């Protein structure tokens, strides 16, 4: 288990503790029977939680200290006017706000740690060339690394491994007719379609900036990959028609797929190059 997984697990544990204490509080409120005081105390407890969440543990502790002091005054008053049996049923409020605030603080800390770890991971991927900032997709570097794992799985378990490639038809000609804003929208739209249309266990990549090229790595045969590529193209056409910036342009995709062949291919580059070459034979009608 890596650091991010441990941090996420700890955040989940504190969330469960928070919910458990909140449930116990509801039971104790019902058992105590003092509706007015319970309502006031719950409101102050919520205030403690919010203060801790937004401003940190120290302001939260100060608010809780003031809350406890106020409860002491209320207990003294009730002892003097109504007898000692009334406030004793509300003593759980001396502990509950502190517990809830502590659990919220710990959840917040763990979430912030998780965000920092994710940011560090993203920065590391960018530095290693494995993550594209513009499209938010993994790059050729990552695809080669992942393909090695897929290929090894193919050798051990005989699962078919295929690379699918998507490109924009006549991109060089289109680029000369499009503004920078339209090009940016087109790249983002295509990347979003790739991510949204593929299955959870299929991995999408952005392989080339000069000639925009997207790839998808699948545990499927070539026919299955082609079905996935057709689904991507259909989704792209629908998104394109709905786009205010691109809807008037005649833009379409070309695709190609190649399945790993242990007898003819030697490394992931052979597989990727074969799939890219297949796009040259895509002569389907433009939309």
C-alpha cells in the first residue's frame, strides 16, 4: 500500500469515526430529553465543526473551550434552580464537540495531504514526460511502460492486447483554417471523448503534439478494439455537432488498431507503430 492509499484509508477511518460519534450523539440527545438545550448545544457544536474545518484546530479548540465554559455556567444555573439531576444528563456535550471537531480536523488534514501527494505525483509525471498538461492524459512515455505490462500479461494469460489510435483527418489543412482557440477546443473535446467513451480498464493516452494522436490500450482483440474506436468516433461526431466553436467545421477522425503478435513484434513500439500505420488505410467518409 503506497502513501496515497494509506492517507485515503486514514481519511475514511476518521470519516467513519465522525459518523459514528454523530450517531451516538443523536441517541444521547433523544435519551436526555432536553429539547431546547440539545438544540442549542447542537448548533454550537456545528459552529465548532465549521470553525475547525475552515480555520484549523486552534480556533476550534478556543471555541470548544468557550463552549465548555458556557455549559458550566448553564449547569451551575440549573443546579441552583432545578436540582442536580437535570444537567447531569447533558454532560456528554462536554466531550462530543471536541471529538467531532478532532475527527473533522483529522479528515481535513488527511485530505490536504492526499491533495499534495496527488499534486506531487502529477508534477513528477510531468517532469518524466509521462503526463500531458493540456489534455490531462498520459503520454507516449507512459504508454510504452504500460504496454510492457499488458504484453507480459498477454504472454502469461493469453489475453489479447491491442492498441487503438485516433487522429484528426486532414489536421494540417484544418489547422491553417482554425484559430488557436478552436484548436484548443478541438484537442480538449477529443481528449474528453476518449476518456468518457472508453471502458474503465482501457487506458487512454495523448501520444503526439505535432500531429495530434490519441491512443488507447485495451485487453481486446483487433475486432473488439475497432468497436471501441467506432464508439469513440460516434461520440466525437455528436460532441462536434453540439460545439459552438467547431460545429460549422468539417472535422472527422481516422482510426487504426493493431493487436500484439508475439511472433512478429518485439517491443511496445512495434505495436504502437503498427496501429499508427493502420490509420493510413482509414479512408472512411468525412462527416
